[in-house]
């Protein structure tokens, strides 16, 4: 997952792997990792306070924040890392929008300390023990220098597979044809599949929110079609917490759900954090030599990462007109371990760069 040689100085790495396996090997379905700069229409940030730029995607995951927090607790001042010049990215990370208690302990590996002659081998062994199949390629530090590595991995399969639907245009009417999954008249065991969906709200075909519920866990996969907010944090706030509207909690026969197949494999280097000595932190005086994050993610009809139990409640009233939950325009994709917890992955999707083509 990580394949760059680290020469010297402090290493700060955050890695996240998310997949709905459901009988398939994780490595077989996850997209290959490409440099983030090769994604011409997607912004990747380790926080949620950035602006959503019209026409662009915004990808966030919490793994880098976990690495930063641990580094700050171990070597920083009062739980913060104050870099020379106070770059905006460091200031945003010091706000600690995401902490380790937002994900189960068995889903994350955080290792920190001073690099020694056996550190690389120890990291490989611990990663293989905790997350079989995961690997660290070419990770090399400098003897005596601080290092930190954070790996976050979740697998959220659906118990019942959704239907791979006919491809659609994204955005509707004038976009590129991409792959969709969901529920329509061709869906088998439609009742069981439908129980994996909870409707948060429905205000129209371009303003709705649903939760897809994986099996065996309490995580939620939130899909929210909505007008573009100013920031990713504003989008998250709009659905957190979102109490289901009593008359809209379930899908009914004849209603359609269509969600694009989403995939992301990218490594983002945060060069703006590197080579800046830390203020009042002697161990960080050389500055960060490497600050990078790797994200591998796919959402399709088999799942994405974790489950919450279905409540089986009956909706208060059958909608007069069948609703159309079709994500063929800008939407928020969000993964969280509970409705009142911050997301460990949030993606605003406004173009097809992260969508599976036909």
C-alpha cells in the first residue's frame, strides 16, 4: 500500500483501506494507488473544514489525523504540533476533528517512537498480525529519528447483495455514463435487500438521504443527495445527526434506489507540512521529512465497510407517489461507526473521476 523509500527525518504516514469483500479478496477489488496529483478533478485533505470547489470532488479520511494526534501527544506541546510559520493545514489538524475513539481499536494500528535497526521488521510483523494481507513496501527511517505510522482498515459487506443496475449518466442528462447499483424491479429478494436501507429524509429527487446498513457491525454508509454546501464539514453537519422522518423510513415496493459505484486509490503527499521545524518541540526540530496518506476505497453492490442493525419498524404512511432515490448528481458519501460519531471517511462527489465507468 505504501511504496516510497524514506531517507531520513521524521516519517508521518496515514493509510486507510476500506472494502466490502463479501466472498472476494480485498486486494482483488480495491483500486490501484495512483499519485493524488494525477487526479485532476479531486482534492484530498486530512480534515473536513476545506471549501468544496464547484465541479470538484473532496476526499477526506481520518487515518492521517490519527497519526498527527499521536505524534502531537508524544512529541508536541500541549497536544499540538506548532510548525514554523503556522501553515493552515497544521492549524486544521491541531483542531483534532477526528480521534481514535471514533473507530474500534481492532480497526486501527498506530505505531510511534524512535527508528531503530529492527523497526521496519517489527512494523511488518505487527501489520501482518493485525491485518493479514496488508503490507508496507519500502518503509525506511533514519536511526534515532521519530517515526509514526497509522493504518485504518474496515470491511463492510452487505448480507444481501444489491443489484448492479443499468449504467446511467452522471450528472444526469449531460454527463459520462457510469456504473450504478441499488434496487429496482429486477432486484431479487427485494424485501431482504430493502431492509438494508434506512431513509433519513426525502424532499425530492435531488434532496434525500439514506443509510446503507452492512452486516455484523454498527457502522453506517450514508448517501446524501443535496445542494452543494460551502465546506465538507457543512455537508457532514447537515446529516449529523439526522433523525429519520417518521413517514419516510423505509423503501416501499416500486421505489428505486440507484447509487454510483465509487472507487478511490490515491497517495497524497502533504509537502506543505515538511521541512518546517516545530516550535517548542526539540524532537521535531528537523521537521517532517515525509507526510503522506494512502487511501484505497470501493463501494459497490457488495458493500464498503461495516453494519448497523435494522429496526424493522413500519413507516407511518405509504408515500402517495413512489420515490426515486437516484444519485445522478452531486452527493455526499460518508462512513461512520455510529450516528453521533464523526465520519472516518467522507467524500463529496461532483464529477466522475472517482466513479466506475461503464
